[in-house]
């Protein structure tokens, strides 16, 4: 028997070496540039580029300020001094005064802050560069304790879980309407999701300003918005032949998307309470309670078309998928706010909206109701947008 390799067949090892060859050459050229190129000249002629980003300023106890920083610049930064309200104060830096690129540091300053007063913090580096941040209201930051965990959990239940379950009560009503009007409410769901998706993109874009430049806030948005629908589509095809998604499957997709969006709402509420903006937090709770009731309608609209009705356990699971992430959001926002994670969460939610809207539109086009271009269905989309806009007026900006 001959062991000769068939013509045109490439051995795996040989193929891997061919793929790695350009990468190896790139590494060689980068090393040569760093060793012999103009980098050394520029380092000698210009001062280093420094950047520090404030992630969070906390007030864990009376007389203490805790500042969380991230170095998003190209060079290490050495923290030399700390000013609070234009005066220098003694401080400690952990883990080191030298903050390497992409690393973080925690600065603690013993300062007699007054509850309710504004506080201005300035970090001075060894080269004299300053970075400033102002807190409008100084107040005791929540700590992980039974009291605060219960409080933030109840906020999440009241804002996310209760209104979604109230919206699920529209299932008996939807089950009694005609096919034509069911298509209208499916179109209403599409309008609702489009509004939530745009809202998530806007929220993520605003938070990119708080993301250190090295972590590329806009790049995180692109990853979430573009990558999420592709991943969902790929996962939906694993283990089955491509075909129309079932009505129950559509409801689960809608619930997941709404859950991701409610995670962002919980982050906003938890953050508002953690920095002392109690009035804003209360207004957000009131507004989201009204705003989120319409989301339950969007969840049950697809399954209202099914001949068999879902069990109470299935409805309960749908409600928890859509509402429970609000609880997680309030806990994260209240105890540990991370701009990077928040931008990614919101972007993933927006990307999921894109995929679910596509699936719902295809589902409508397969029926006898004319798809999204039918007059009643087009009105349904616009009605969903208008409803979310009107209920959003109760939510503080």
C-alpha cells in the first residue's frame, strides 16, 4: 500500500505553518521598528502621553473618599498628589503609585466630606498633568450588606418583575382576537423592540465617554451590536434544520431581549441611588414601572397565535427571564459600577433586538396578513414606537 499523499491534499501541520508565517513576519518587523525605529527619538523629544479615567468615586465611611482609576493611555502613569476641593491631602494608592497601561488603581483620601455637599477631586501625576472629576452630591456609598442587598433587590422586583408579569396578563385578551389583530400586536412588538434597541444604543454611546480610551468604548459597541445577532443566528441553527421559529421560541427571544434591556434600566436605578440622587432614583422607579408594563404584552403576543396555551410555569419563566435581570442591574449599579461592562451589556441588548426584529418580521411575512407593509401592521409598528415614547415621558432623563 502506498503512503503517497494525494495530489492537492495539504497536511494540517503544513497548512498551519503557512497561516502562521505572515504573523511571524509581522512580529519580526514590529520588533525591528521598536529596536531601531524612531520610537526612541520621539520618546526623548516629547513628554509621555498620560491618561487616567475615573471609574467611580465612593464614600465608604465618614472622612474617607475612595477613588477608582484606570490607565487607558499608552504610557505608565505615576500618581504624585491628590487634591480635594483645591487642597492637597494625604492619601494611599493601591496596588502601586505607578499605574501601568490598562491597569487600575484605588486611591483613598482621608477627607472630612460633608453629606450633601459637592466634592471636586484632582489627581496630579509626576509630570504635573492633572485629571479632575466632580461629585455633585457626597453621600455614604452603599456597602454589600443584608440591608442594601434586600433594598436593591426589592427595587429590581418592583421595576422589572412586577410590571412584566402585569403585562403577561394580556394573554387571555390576545387569545380572543382575530388573526388579523394578532398580526397587529406582533407588529406592535416590533415597534416596541425597535424603540428599546435605539434606547440601548443611545445609553451605550453616552457611557463610552466614561470608558478609558484604550478599551475603545465605540469598539465595544460594535462588538455587541454586530456580533450578538450573528451569534444568536448561528446558535439557533445548531442541532436542527433551518426553519421557522416556533411561537414559543419567539416569545423566549423577546423575553431575553427585554431582559437585557431591563438590566440596563436596573444599572441606571442602582447607580442613581448609590451616588445619593434619591429623587432621581425614585422618579426612575415610577417611570419604569409604567414603561415596562407594555413589555409583557410584547412577550405574549407571539404565543397568542399558538393553538396550545403555555403552562403557568412557562409564563412564569418568561416573566423571570425578562424581569429578573433588573434585579442584577440594581445590584451592580449600586455596589460596583463598571462603564466597560455596562457599554457591553447595552450593546449586546441592542444587537439582540436586531436579530429578534428580523425573526419577527419573517414570521409575519409567512402568514396571510401581508407582512409589515400591510396597513394595519404598519400602524402596529408605529403604535409600539408611540406607546414606548409616551410611557418613557414618565422616566426622568
